[in-house]
C-alpha cells in the first residue's frame, strides 16, 4: 500500500504564508519521494484556491485537502462550504470528523456521516477521523467507542461509489500533547478498524488506507510509519515546520 502523509495546518497561516510553505516543501522533496509517497496538505479554506492553482499550474505532485466540508449541499447555510464547491476547485481530499470539530463544534456522528456522503458524491476522498478520550482509554472502553464512530461515519456508503477512503485514528489525548500513542496501541486500534471495515460490502482492500495522527514527530515517525499496518500519518504541529515535516516523510523506508 502506498503510504500517505497529510499535513493538517489547522487555523494557521494566511494564504500568502501558505503559498510560501507549499513552495518551500516542494523544493525540499526529491522526485522519487513524491512518486512513492502521497503528500497532502490541508490549509484553511481561504488558502485552498491559491494552493490548488499552484499545484495545477506547476503540475506538483503534492495534493490539497480541505479541513472540513459542509454536511449540506446548498441553500441557506451561512458560512458553510460545500463538497461540490471544493470539487470545482479540484480539491481531492477533505478531513472529516476531526476531534476538534467533534468536541469544539458539537459535530455528531450523524453530521460526520452526511459529510462523508457529500464528499464521496463529489469525488472527494474523505479522511475520516476517530479516536478516544483519555478517560475512555484509561477505562479500557476505547475499542467499542472507536468501532461505533467508524461504523456511524460510513453508514449507507456503497462500494460502487467509493474510489478511496482514509481512516485516521487520532486519540484525543495524543493531539498536540507530545504524548504519542505507542506503535502497538496504534496497530491494535487500526487492526480492529480494518477488521470491522473488511466485513462491510463497501470495503475494497486496495482503496482504503488506515493512518495514525497525534504528536507525530521526526523522533517517533520511523517506528510508526514503517509498520505494515499503518499506512501513513496525519500530522498537525510538525507539518508547519518544513524541516520536521520532510524528516517525517523521509522516515518512510522506500
Ligand atoms: P499534532 O500532530 O499537533 O498532535 O496534531 C494532530 C492532529 O490533530 C492532526 O489532525
């Protein structure tokens, strides 16, 4: 399976700074890396058009993702950005159900599911995030919670419509804390999710990737990313530092 490294820039950088960071990253990557690893950047909505235009004009191999997408298609939903609007910009991916959206913006499993449907209907690859709180982990209740989140997110998805899906395990206690999950913990969860998904009719082995996110850094990337079970990483803080991000990408043994 081709590995994927996604940089989630969160609420950082204006569109000029985003352009600079994209170009710096592009100059720092060798052709063989870009051919063998999918590299995706998720800037704020205001930078999507600028970055995608550069990618298209200069035929870069780096891909662009949104950080979110509306659960609605069109109409009286002030402030929302729809999947078809993103599709029109050539955006190929969208992060969906990030824990920051679930907890800070009350995003329910039902909303996440609608967003996944809208993305797939518009040929946008959903990067579906899920993960447990520290409390659920400490009480050893994390697996049922995660399986429930995953099943809810893909409810009603039909195999014939799916080109690609990315499932991203992001334990809440590991996000922005420096407390990375152990490789064994990540493998345990991703194996359970993979087993669950493989029992579904929409599962296509070659099109689904299972990745990890939460305090990924150059220090811990080598072990995490060279495991057969972990198909890549969703990187927050370290993706804003080109040197660190490139080190993470280069820690994958080709
Ligand atoms: P950090 O890498 O900063 O922990 O963030 C992870 C994350 O939330 C990526 O989506």
